[in-house]
């Protein structure tokens, strides 16, 4: 993996591009991304946090850290969310590098436990995440898998 991973506050000029990139991948309201990402740029803010992987000037992968990723277990926070790698950049270790960076940054800020909601099985375990329980996503009929990562 030779594409750089940055935290959005390291390159705030990418705000507009990041908002649009995440919105196109996940189809959540663009204003929700904009508000969260603008909050992440304020001085001293740990959460929310947004991370990007760049190939030149192009965003090719990213993820966020928010308080709750729209599920019923509000006691399980903060949540890693919106993990995505563009198809033409998959299989290069980018998602693993993003997850490692966010875990390292959060641990350095005093947060040693992170949660993540997904439908995937087998993927996050490769990176030290463990299945914790099922949660009910807001507005969904089916439960989803909640994973936990504890830094020691």
C-alpha cells in the first residue's frame, strides 16, 4: 500500500471533495457528511474524524469515526463508519491501513475501544476486530453485525 492516508484536518481543502466522495459511495444525505466533516475540522476535536486515502489528488478510500452509526446500541461508541475502497483500488491493503491508522490515532487520543457495524463476515477479523453482538440499524428491518476493536 503506497497511497497516503490522511486525516481530513491535515488537508481541509479536501472537504468538498470528501463530502461528495462519501455521499456518492453511501448515498446518505450530503448535509450529514458536510456537517460531520466540518465539525471534525474544529481545533481540538477528536470525534468526529474522517480519513482519506489518496492516489495523487484522487480520493480512493476512506472512513469516518462518529459517535453512533445509526443503530440502537447508543452505549457502544465511538463507531468507525463508511469504510469504503473504490473497486479499482481493492486488494492492496488500503482498508487495513485505514483501520490501523484510525485505531492508532484514537488510542493516542485516549480512546482504546472502537465499534463498527457491518454486514461483512470474515473481513474485519483480519484486522483485529471481533464480533460483539447484533444491533438494529435505524430504519432497517434486518439486524447487523457489531464488531469491537480494543487496543492494548
